[in-house]
C-alpha cells in the first residue's frame, strides 16, 4: 500500500469517527430530553393521583359518611 493511500484511509476513518461522535451526541441529547419530559409528566400524574386519593379518602371517611347520612 502506498503512503498516499494509507493517508487517505486514515483521513477516512478519522472523518467517519467524527460523524459517528456527532450522531451519538445528538442522540444522547434527544434521549436526555425525552427522559426529562417523561419524569416531569410522571411527577404531574403522581401529584394528580395523590389529590384524587385524598379526595376519595375524604369521601369514604366514616365521619364524612355519617355527616352525609345525617344531613
């Protein structure tokens, strides 16, 4: 193999490595964004569930039930 073709091969692999690195960096940012979005949504749904649970517990509380039956 001539020195010129070795040099061309090294440049080719260097450029290919840079392209793959840029692609992986972009994929990593997209994945981080997606995970952050899912965590925020999960927190919102968890708070909503807690609020509904508190409402249900207040509705089935014995004191609340007897007040409704008396009233």
